[in-house]
């Protein structure tokens, strides 16, 4: 009995069953770019980007400082995966900007991808954009009412370049302050070559009922390689921001390194939702951090399905009393994928609370890792942290790791951390199959059940899409 | 390998290995100033006395058969959790090592007790190798105290290897002088269906680091790794653990509890590692910190690396203070708040000691614990 392993018997089915099939988005096409910084990274590249974008001098300095820091910092392979050494920085294009329209037509989009869009219920216009048929997603028609309403309320929602040029007085004091250039090697890289991303300012007391989405803006750079996003929520305001989408997104470059900074002033609330489904050749190395002042709340809601290697540890610095930070994270790692995700909670004021809930699913030879840091310094009172991370292993070759680090100084705090690892048990599958579900449906139900309480935290349309995505792939796999 | 070869090899390792550095995960949050042991060039054996000595031998005084049994233990004696360099130097003093060799089916009623008196102003080593024959049952206690009231350095190595179905209980009680430093390297290797418990009780030293690992390479092996620590003032306890599962149906359970007073600091870093073929593993890891003063610092890094299927693993870590309600409950029954806190802390720590499920060992551990708690009360 020793080596009997139920998963061995269902390997192929389940592997296919849970496979989200990134290859559906894995196609490329030629685009003629008006501006191209060429291959490789040097001071000239940085100068080129600044010149093309006609940025002010302080940004040029900022970029050069970023480049130097990037070159000085070693790869963090003393704790991170050796796979990072496979990135060849000299073969990457650091800046591309359109001008001409892509030549691909809707007829050329693979049928499977159309099918996926159909089943996920993605709106017609978004499909064209996601498939790379349109370089820009025309948001005017779909969201014009909303945009008008936004500007009436004084909300600024522009690209990062426009932000730093047109709104310097708001942009500059916070830019690079939550995540300093030297935070890590990849935040330094982003500081040197950033382009694209959003700048959002929500005025005092404005509560946005509808979430803002990255592709509302007419800007081909919004899904950029080195996007830089800064969101400032002024006192008492509320905003939810969403980026990415459940459908596979095409990506021609292999390195994606974004920096996202959030600032929630007194009593403000920011929710940042990400669904990442890059194709399986992408290194996704992202730095995300928020600064929460008194009574403010920052929530990161994060779902990672695609990419070859994702390293992403959204953080919240709770700087004001009673500030609150939360990270909710779902990761799915398939063959050849490593989802290295986690959370950083830095308590820097009394009575601050933080919560981390992370669930990962490892399929086939996929590997998922949770890394966390909770820091409660001396002289603080009444801080609380709760961390839970659960892992589900589907196959005998799947792998999962957990490496939290919790520092508590002083005695008026409560922290707790729990992690568990489990698999879909034979009994569970048998029970469901006995009631007429086939194996794929049963596995799908079990996986959906595992992440159900987190999926509910996503905005409705996202959670519906996520569920469909898993169901869809299950159905197709069982004959 | 002869003992002389082993000695030469360890000296060579000592020369070749680098000093611990900040970039090592094993030294995250750790105190490198203490851990580097830069100035130490050689070790001397701590003064040792033994109770119940029937099966304990000096390694220089072994039969060929016994040397054969010792060999695999020597092979696995190198440290892997951050202090290999200083441990190699301590191990090079191999002629001072003791070997407990328990024959198959032997059942000892009384624990083997080894008293170490570490000598001040010098670097002490204690080296203990334990071989548990098939179906044997016994317990071993190591007690560390200082010979006078001056600081010392100690490296204690304990390597336990068990054959099938053996039951071994090991308890190390550390209460050396308060400005001293001490490093433990404990390793247990569990044979088929064996059951090994290893517990460290820390009350003394300015800086105590324990590196404890359990290797479960045969079906049905079970290991308990336990620790109780009561640091106060500026005491710093650094705990690194490793639970390795390489065969199916192996189980391990780790429970570390710290009760921190004054400016005390603890670091706990543990890893459960489940190899690819080690299906049906059950492994648990819990670290609990009770923060008794508002200037304490507790760091916990519980870790899991799972490569197998049909595995039940969990880890948990908590840090908190005593709830006001609990103190109120005892106050309402006429107990003053100071005593109430001590009672709760004692109860919290005793849970670990009870896991040894051996009355004699529990008594010894509880005595050492109560001694420290009484000291805290006076201060």
C-alpha cells in the first residue's frame, strides 16, 4: 500500500482539467512601432525614453538613479528561485510605442481563443483588444457616461506620463515614496525604464461606486511591460481599481516588471484587484505597496494564473492609527510555472490591523510559494495580524512551499499564522462521482470549493469569470 | 573511517567553510556577532559526569562492532542549519565524545543523566552520539550548567540514530551563566516505526542558538521536536529547525513555546521538507510566543516545502500577550495579578514538557522551569 497514490491514476485527466491553458493567448504578431528604444539597457536607452516622452529633467535624473541602482543590486537568488538567472537583460526591448495600428484581423484570431472569450462572456469590444486586433481598447462608447461623471467629481484618471507632466503638484510628492527606487532590483529597473500605467487621484470625500478599470483609458500602454501606477485617495474617499482580466492575454515580451504605489490618506479606502493571466513564458516580477494613514484601509485582491515565474508580494504600510491592510490572494501554478506570491504587512502605528489570506493550487509539476512578512515594531500598542495560507496539491509531482516571517516586538499585540497543505481526497471525488458528476466536474467543484470564499471577494463579474474559467477547462478535458 | 581521519576531516572543513553571513536565510533576524565565533581556535571538553553509566562509553574505548555502529552517526554529524564551521571545529575534538550504545530489546527504566559543567572563559564542546538498537526503550538527559559565575562559550552536539521500533526520549536542559553563549546542534534519524522525542529547555545564557533536525527516512518513523524557553532581561534565543520526510507514512510533530520577559528576543525558523516519494506524510509545526513585557521581540518564520502527494502538513505560529480576562478570572478567585500571570505562563509552557510523556523527564524539566520562574518573580 505504501506507494499507492490516487492522484497517479487521474493524473492526465486532472492535469488537463485544471490547466487554464495559457497557450490560447500565446501568439504574437508583427507591429511596426513608431518609437523603439532597441534591445538592451544603457544610459542611452533611458535618455531615449525621456526624450521621446518629453519628460521633465527630474524624471531623467530619477530614471538614471534607477538604472544605477538596478546595476548595483545583485539578483536576490539567495532566497528566490535560481530561475531568475535565466533572464537575459541584454535581449529585452525596454521601450516600444505604437503609432501604427496592428495588422492582425479578427479572422486570424485562433478559434480556441474566440471560444474562450465566448464562454467567459467577454464583451465584444474587449475581445478585439485582448486578442491584439486593436492596439487600443475603445472605451469611449462603453464608458463615456462614467468618464463624464468622474471628471465632474474631480477624479483624475490618466496615464502615468500625463500624470507627472500635468499634475506634478499632486504626483511628485508621492511618486517613488511608497516604493523607493532601491527597494529591490526590479523596482529599480522599473524606475529606470517605466512607461504606461495609471495615475489616479480621488478628491476628498469622493466615493466611487463603480470600479475603475485599467482599460477604461485610451492608452495602448496600459498593459505595458514596465507600467508604473500611482493611486492617491484623498481623505475619506473610496476607490476600487481593477487591472488585468481572466481571459488569457497575449504578451510578446518575456519580462514584466511593474511598480504600483497606493496612498490612502486619512479615512480613505483603496481596493486594488489584479487578475494576472500572462502567457507561460513571462517573468512577472512586480512590486506593489500601499501606504495607509489614519483610519485608512488598503486591500490587495490578487489572482495569479499565468506567467512562468511570478514574484509578487503586495504590501501595506500602516502608518496611521487604526489603519488596516489586507491581502487576499489566489494562485494557480501549472506545469512549468512558479507562482511565488505573498504579502508584507508593516505595522507602524498603534491599533493597526492586517489580514492575509492566501490560497494556492499546484497542478502537474507546478510550484506555488507563499512568502510573507509581518512586522510589528516596539512601542506600538494593540496591533493585530492574522495570516492564513492554504495550499492544494493536485498531482504527486506538484509542489508547494510556505515561508512566512513574523516579527513582533512589545506585548500588546496579537499575531497568528496558520498554513495547511491538502489535496483533493479520493473520498471527496468518489462521493461526487457517485452522485453523477464526472471526474472533471468533481475536480472542478472541489477546486472551486477550495477557493470559493476568496473568489467572492472579487468584483462580481470577475468572480463569475474565474469560476467559468475553471469549469470550462474541466469540461473540455473529460471524455 | 578512523577517529583520526574524522578529526582531520573536520579540521579541514573548519578551515574551508566560510563564516556565517547576513545573506544566509539561516541567519535572518539572527545575531551574527554572537554566531560567528570568529576568535575561537580550539575547543576543550566540558567537565562531564554521568548517572546510570552502564551503556555509555568514551569513543576512544570502543570495540570494532561499536565503531561500526558509530560510523554512520559520525558521517551525519555535520551541522546544516547555519553553524557548520564552528560545529566542525567542535567535532574535531572527537576523542572527547561519548557514545551511548543501547543493545536491541534493552529497556531502561531509569534515564541516563549526563551533567556538563562548562568552564568559564573558554570554548567548551560536548559531543554525544546515541545509537538505539531495535526495539530498545530509554531516555537521556543532558544538563548544562556553568562551573562558576563567569561567561563561557559552548557548542553541544547530540546525534541520535535509531534502529527499527526503538523509543528514545532526549532532554537537554540549558541553564548556563547569563553572559555565556551556547550553540546546540541536535540531529535525530528515525528508523522504521521508531519514535524519537527530543526536547530543549532554555533558561540560561545571553545568547543560545539551537539547530535541531529530524530525518525520517524509513516508513513509520515518528519524531517529536520540542522546546521550552524562558528568556528575560537581554537574553536572546535563536531556534532553527528542520523536519525532513523522505519515506512514506512518516510523521513529525514540532512544538516550540517561548515565554518572553523584559527585553528578551527570540527567533524561530522552522522548515518542514517533504520529498517527492514521501506520500502519506503527516507533519506539524507550531511555534507559540507569550509576550510578558512590552519590550520583548519575537520573530517567527515557519516554513513548508512539500513535493509529495497525500500529505497532511500544517504550521502555525502565534505571538500574543495574556488576555485580561484570564487574569481577571484568577483575580476573582483571590489570586494576585502577578501570581496569576506566572500561573498562566507556567501552564502554557508545561504543555510542551508533558509531551515527553515520561514522568522522570517531566519532573527534571519542570524543576528547571520552576527555578527560572521563581527567579523572575524575585526580580
